[in-house]
């Protein structure tokens, strides 16, 4: 059964190749910037999605992915899509919580700590996020959750007191605030710069998934990974709404079909990748395991503070998302 499931997931995004491709009267080339390394599962799923669209449209729309922030840095990708510098791209929306608090719904500590709860939270938030993106000239195609976020450190940490003064990689409002509340020093570092930042001592810790640590080989600089399952942020693939409106309905349908397959496959791979990457961190020499009871208790108290702050910033719409999520529990 596992082999069958693996085969299905591996071939899902080429399914449209079996369908009659539309004859391309002309070809549009869409560059798709992505922030993470080509080896990261999000980037790989994006590449398969691009191939699916190119094949399914008979070359009428040819998508080329640009991983590792090679075309635009992660923080610049969303603006590049909005303004039409590129027609499509992938971005971690929680990195834009300063624009609107709703973008941070998937980075509220200890609210949704499992894949099942993450899916419920996304179901509750999706209508609001889609509307918010539409108001910014963006059309959402698909979203895939990262594995649960854990804490990476160079030195052993058993309590919040042990974090005092540690230089902490920040990538959004939630991570910066977590640093402040634990006495750490937030340093903004893009995903593509993680390895260099740790190697040069610019940062000594971060909160991220096992996937990011594995892809960036952080065991070369860090020694501990604590499985605190803080949250499961999502990457979102979006298309410029003007570009989307100019795309004929037949090709829109093909792109939507490829997006649905990408979301399914990406979600499956995220779950499978969780155990694989934690094993990889161990093989690299890191100590991997649960945090101490004392640290977990302190972090959950901080999570409650951050939840209250987010609800205040997000207002009635944010409260409606949380209420809808809790109603699914």
C-alpha cells in the first residue's frame, strides 16, 4: 500500500499529460520565483506544478520556476506578483503580517499544532485570505503547509532563561515577537541565507521545520532541535489577477487542476518529509527530541500572549476565524 501511495503521489502532477493538450496558438512564458532551495519539497512540488501546466496547456503557458530566491528575494516575491513584474510566484504570507494581521493566522503559536488542525484552521481562514489577496490583485492557486515548527539551537536549552541574548533568525512578525518575549535577539534572515548566517555567527538559533534545517544542513553549525510543534505555516502560490483574467477559461481550468494536484501532493509530501528530515538531522549529528516540560510550559504561556495580541490586531475577522476553527474541534 505504501508503495502504491508513493507511486500515486510521485505521478499525480503529470496526470494531465494523459489528457488532450490544447493546441498552442502562441506561447506565454511565466517566470515563477520561489524562496526556498530547489531540493526543498515545496520547490519540487512547484516545479512539478509548472511542468503540469506547461504540458496540460500544450505549451500555451510555459512556467519556469526560479528557486532559492534567485529571481526575487522571498520578501519581494509577493510585491513582484502584485505589480506584474512576474505573473506567478510562491510566498510565505505570514511574512506580510505587517500589511494585515490576517496573514499571520497560520503562525499563532500552539493554536494548530498538527496537520489535521492546520487543515481545519486553513478551511476557516481561506475565504478571508482569498478575499484579502483579491483586493491586492492576487489570485490564490494553492497552499501547502510546512511540517510542524521546532526550535533549533547551537547550545542546549531547557528553559526560556537559557535563551537570553541568543541571536535568533526571524522571518515574520510572529518569529520576531517570539524572540522578544523569550529575551532573544531577532535577526531577519531569508531562507536562502540560513546556512551562511549560522556558519558566520550572525544567528545561533531559529524556529523552523525539520525540512528547512535538513535542506540547509544546519547540523554543520547547530546542535539541538526541539520538537515543540509550535505551528504549521503555509506557502502560497499566487498569480497576478490581471494575468489570470487574461487567461482563457480552458487554460484556467487546466491550471486549477494542476494546482489541486499540487496541493494534494505537497500536503502528502509534507507529512512524509517530517519523519525523514528529523532522521536526517539526527544522522547529521544533531540531538533531536522533545523540549523539557519547563520550556514547553513557558512557551505555551508566551503563545497565549501572542494569540491575544494577534486577536487584538486582527479584529472581528480574526476572531471569526478562530471561532470557526474551534468549532471544528
